[in-house]
């Protein structure tokens, strides 16, 4: 039934309609259920089945193909459709009928030979066309509660998170503990392509990777988008959920079409450890030294910092436009010029809006952030660990820090602290 509510303020207000909505009204229940999926026939029919069909459905030869290969389905295996586990399964099916198809098999009567387990269990089938054996599927045997069962299903189910994941979905990504492939797109025409690619490729790696699509322009504040330059979209990158591995940006796909074949190879190469994390980088031509201050880009970081172990390296990580960075810039330039003749010390800076630094060794939470990477001492194989500067952002304070922490001690005339601005009483 289709109802046009344009101009019908009372009806639009009652059901909170702005734009267009698809709603199901169930007999005896005043509050409707809204459809939030793709506006396509197949997912819409599946959604209607979940709400108006029998939940859970009995798995048969007739519906097996549809249930297990065309939907996300939780299949319960029971030795008789009774008992605590079966009742818990039914309760979970009613609670999460909008998230999954739910089906049952009575293994004491069923002639479907592929489905069996010791006692009661639930298997998860994702929306794919593969013929994995049930033994390879996520299996639930805890039977703690209906809520616990639905939480398990949501944790292990494949679901492309289109556009911007909500806070709840971001938490789900973390809980799955899988690397996340994010497809960044730019431009309205690219949105559907990114979603289609993520859905197609995600089905191949449903139990190894999570997939998200994001608009690189409208989500400019997101952590991963912040680490991309606009010339990188469309692109794909692999990241780790917060709290897992010490890497917010793993490997990035650049300079290639964002199609299913390319992204699938990218995902396969990542899982096979055939990819080396590649940092974002400005052109190498941007690097160089002027007035004692060396500009470092992503592609020169290893050469100038990591591998330059015979020299002490003082480096500032900054972001253009930051008030604190703008205020500190003349102080840092003064320091660089002041110690320009000290051959054992490199004074450097790196723009993190355009380049990536090794985040494990040089974590940056605020701008500017400074580190001193001490040179290796005579007879020592490796340099010491980087030391973070925690003092006042003045040339004098940073100079004192560098002299105290550097492996190669150097002499330099003290620098005067910047004069405090005079305060004037307003008339």
C-alpha cells in the first residue's frame, strides 16, 4: 500500500516522515517498523519475509537454497524442537528478526545429512553464494541467553557498513577483531560503485575482513580520512580497529581502479602478507633543508630519521592551520638557525596533514608534537628510543631539551625566552 503524505502534516508528523519511508504495520501493533536497506527488490522482499513470515522457519530441501545462500541466516540445530536452547533460539529470532533470517533443523527427524552437532548449536550463514561446509561456519554453543546469541550473530555476520558507521557499528568493528578494509570514494557517481565493490568483495572475505565505505570529502574529520590526501580518492586501505594492533593505517591501494577484481587482489595480498604498508607522502621535491631546518616527507622519513642513526634527530610533527603550530613556527625556525652549525644534530619538521609517520614509535595526539631520536652511542648497535618533548613551546626550552637528551653533546649559546606581551588596562 502506497500513501502520499506530502501536504498531510498530521500523518507525516505522526510517523516522523521526511522524504520517503517504507513502513510495515503489524496487526495489533501501533508502532510501524521502518525499512532502512537498499531500495532494491531482493533485499526488500527478504526484509518483508523477516517481519511477516514465520520466525524461525523450518529448513527444508525446498527453501535451503534461498535461506542459506541468499540471506544472512542463523540456523539452529536441535535434537527435537523443545527444551531451553530451542526456546532461547526462538526468543532471539523474534528479537533480531530484522537483522537475520532464522531457521531450524530437527536433527532427530531431518534427512539433511550436512547438518549435525553434539547437542544444540547454531550456525551462521552469510549472504554469499559459496558452498562452505557447515563445520567451517561460525558456531554457537554457549546458550547463555537470547541476547547473547543475537550478539554473537551480529559479531560474526558479514555486513558492509555503507557511508558512515554509527558509534554502535564502530564498536561492532572493534569487537570482531578483524582488519577493516575501507573504500573511500569521492563524488556522487562513485558512491554506488564503492558499495557494490565492498559487497561483492566482502562476501569472499566475510570471516577475515570487515568492509566499510566512506565519503572522503564529507567525512574529512574521520581518522582515516585525515590521513588521506584528496588525490587518493577513490582508494582502499586496511586499518585495525581501535585497541587492536598499533596501526591506524596499514596498507593503501593507490593509482588503480576501484573495482572488485583490484580490491579482491588487494585484500588477498594483505592477508598473504604480500603488501608493505606505504605511508602517505608529499612529493620528494618538497623535502630539503633551508636555514638549518629540514623538511621531511613520508618517502624520506626512513632515510632521514630511521636509518640516520649516527646523528641526533629533533623532529616536529605539525599540522598547517593549527593555531599552536602557527605560534610555535617562528620559535622552531629560530632554533634551527641557531644550531645550524651543529653537524651531529638534524632539526626537522613533518606535515602530518600530507604525510604519515611511524605511529608506533612516534604517536601524535596533539599538534605540534616534538621528538628527539638520539643517535646510537659508540659501540652500540642501535639508536635509543625516541624521547617526546613535554616542555614549553619555546626555542629556549626545546634547545635545553635537545642538549640534555642528545647522544652527541653540543655547545650552543642560550636562547632568550620570548618576551611576554604587556597587558594594558582598558580605559
